[in-house]
């Protein structure tokens, strides 16, 4: 087993690896946390699992015990050689060197029938990656991820929460998220600055009739552009917006019941209602 302090240190020493902060290289060293993640992921031998950021193979090793196939994507060439060496005798592992943010996963998903993702995600790509993948790849139904606590809070925040932003609203429209447990920063080597969280994200079909998802998302983005400002002022600061302040205030007053409301007070259903009311006006958006 890789998941313990001495084996991790040994691998890092043998392969002369100095963990790179820039790539969020924090390797899991706690077997209990690993087991809990694997339990939550409920992997069976029908599952073809994608792992992003394989590192030295800690999570990969546990996934390989349960899954039919594991498709592991790692950016760092040095870690790619570790993965290839550590798992050289296994034939149910596919190792790919790529930047997950720029990679087109479609061919891989089709070729290996990938249906799940389980990953300990690096801080700087987690938010964008999860959101993009949910939007781009309907075949992947569930994501079990270890992310920094603040990222987890942003993904799951509800109206008026401190971390409620455009991404929280958009995530609630395309997914259901279960917040499992907090993971101490001390179970990683090297230890990051903050704790992490384990989340299970299920893709939900976007099923609002006659709503163009991209335009709705644009409306949500501009609404949160100036989080502390009133909604009307955030919307008016968008150059594609053609209604006057009085007209916009009137609509917000009618739809939400308060023309001075801020975006952080609106639920996803409020945004749907607002969209339907301003539909004609945003028809021109590309
Ligand atoms: N899964 C391992 C390592 C997690 S650390 C464990 O749980 O111990 C995060 C990993 O993501 C690192 O190996 C890092 O090199 C990799 N990574 C960082 N940015 C990436 C990117 N853009 N694409 C793919 N992998 C990336």
C-alpha cells in the first residue's frame, strides 16, 4: 500500500521528487480517509473510473482494486514515470499525460466507457474542472472528489451564505451535491494550508423548457459581477443590457418582490423566473 507516510516518503526519495506547490501536489497519507472515499464511491467491477491528478498513485492503487479500468490523467511528467513504474504489471490502468483543463476527454470516455470520476483535485483547477466536466460530458454521472474546504463551500453554498457565488447557483442547476466530511490538512504530505472536504456530485439533467442554458448562465454571471452591489446595478453594468434602470428595477421588483435585492439573496429558481421575464431582451445574446 502506498497510502502511508513511510511508503510515500520512500517513493518521493527514490524518484527524486520534490512536490510542486504550483501543481497542488499534496499526497494522501491516511488509509482511513482513503478507505472512506472508496466506500463513498461504491465502485464495482463494471465501473471505468477516471482519476485526474494521479500523483504517485495513492488513490489509483485503491481504485484499481475495485474498478474494471482506471484511466489516470497526470500533468507532471516526473509523476507519469512513477505511475508507469509502480503499476507496470497491471493491465487495467491507462496512464495519460495531459493538462486536464485543456484536454478533450471525449475520445477517452467513448473508448473506455468512463462513467465515474474519483479524484483528489489540485486547488487551482478544481472549481473550473468540475464545472466544465459536468457541462461537457454527460456520460460521467458521478464525481467523488477531495477538494480544499473553501472550494467545497463555494460549490455547495446556499443563498446568503458567505461563499455563495455564480458557481454555486449554476452547480445547483446542473448537479446534486452531497457534502461528506472534512479532511484534516495533516493527512497530506506535504500538508497544504487548509483542510479539505469530500464531496459526491451527481450530474442532473438541465431540464427547464425553453431556457438556453448558456444565456441563463450569462445572466447569473453578470448578476454576481459586483457581489456587494444591488442586482439592478450589476445587471446594468453589462454592456449588452438594453433596458433602462427604471425598467430593470420594475422587472426585479415584480419577479423577486424587492427591487433593491442583491444577487447573493436569490435562489436558482429566482434566476429562472428572472430569465423568463427578460427572455426577449437577452435573445440577442450569443
Ligand atoms: N491522487 C494523488 C495526488 C493528488 S495531488 C493523491 O491523492 O495522493 C494533485 C495531483 O494533480 C498532482 O499529482 C499534480 O501533479 C496533478 N495536477 C495538477 N495540475 C494538473 C492538471 N492541470 N492536469 C492534470 N493533473 C494535474
